[in-house]
């Protein structure tokens, strides 16, 4: 269904993982997609070529979301190319899992800089530069609902994202923007699987009602809906996307 035709959609962190699946799904629904990346240029180019080879429209633009200057340039370049941005998907994120006692100042700063400051930077630009009646979809995590040792700073960043989402929705509602966050459960990407023994993956799979972890496409389908005009009345919510994880 091409329900996103004519929409220009910026997806942060779309070179790999969930973001790349989101970019492909949005383009398949008719959107023009900006595939943002920080370091993985080859993967971003690959995502773009997968989209264009299926008749979609996409372009890769490098920007480190933790840098306000990079994010401003990202908005400048996109608007110069396409004339507008209708939807912002704040997918870029990192996860550093360590016991709190072992977490360094650098770990703490890096995790907050990318996950929280990154979301803040793009929303600050979006406040005045996203098209009226646009949509913002931020990324939290369903691990906020459980108490997993080693996840403390990660879930702290995601709790901050949820609160930024709620208050910001009230600040931009007058322009018709809706702002939500999505909370995937464990999902089959490098961020989740890297360095994890199979028994840990199996244990986390068993937390979902379907006894499996999510696939990036499971999340992408929900983002396509949230980016559409049909989802406009959903505002200031955090949407669990986790197969009934508890
Ligand atoms: P991933 O496979 O590690 O991919 C992360 C993406 O973020 C990459 O495209 C990466 O781009 C980009 N990125 C990292 N730092 C960036 C920066 N400073 N500026 C711009 N882009 C940056 O991760 P994922 O699993 O797809 O996660 C996507 C989002 O879902 C994250 O917000 C994550 O917290 C959230 N999430 C994931 C899971 C899960 O189980 N996978 C569960 C809940 C929530 P480069 O490679 O180009 O740097």
C-alpha cells in the first residue's frame, strides 16, 4: 500500500539494523527517504541501492546525531534537496551494557550523547523545520520494563527519550505534529546479538508470547503506520513493539 507517497522522511541511523529495514519499508510505501548514517557509509549506500533497485527514492547523508552542527546540516541538505521534511524517525542509537560499577565516564557520556542528545538535536531542528502536520517517531526500548543487570545507563537514556517525547508533543501540537516513541523488544540486529551467548538470546526470546525475538521488519511495519496520516490521533504515546514481552 503506497500510503506515504509524497512524504519526505528522515530516518536517523538507517545504514544498518532496524533503521535500514524502516528505510526500505517507508520507501516501499512511497516515501522519499533520507538514509542517515554516522560511520557505515558502505552499508548506507547498500540500503539506498536496495531501495532504488526496487523503484523507490532514497539518498544517504552522513551526520553524527550527537553533533548539533551535523544535525543542522542534515536538515539544511534535506530541505535543499526535497523542499521539506514531513516525518522524522529518530532511530539512531547505541547500547553499552556494563554493570554500573564498571561503566566509565566515557561510556556514560557517549551513550547519553547519541541516544538522548541525538534525539534532542533532531527534535530541536524539527520544532521549526518539520512540515506542519508532520510526525516524529522516537526510539525507546521494552527493556525499560524489566530490570536487567548491565542495562542501567541504556534504559536511563531511553527513559529520557520517552519523557522528551511526551513534553515535546505538547510544545508542537499547535502545528499539528504528533510525537510518539516506539519500544521494540529484543530485535535481531548487531546491537542486540553482538557478544550474546545463545542461551541469553533464548532466555530473552522466551519473554515474548511468541517465544522469539523480533525481526527488524516487525518494527518497520509499525513505523510505516505511525508515519502515515492514519496514525495522526496517536500522540504522546510509547508504543510497545515486543510480541507481548513481559
Ligand atoms: P544497530 O543495528 O546497531 O544500528 C544502529 C544504527 O544507528 C546504525 O545505522 C548506526 O549507523 C546508527 N548510529 C549509531 N550512532 C550514530 C550517530 N552518532 N549518528 C547517527 N547514526 C548513528 O542498532 P538497532 O538494533 O538497529 O537499533 C536501532 C534503534 O532501536 C536504537 O535506538 C536502539 O536503541 C533501539 N532498540 C533496539 C533493540 C534491539 O534489540 N535491537 C531493542 C529496543 C530498542 P553507523 O553504523 O553508520 O554508525
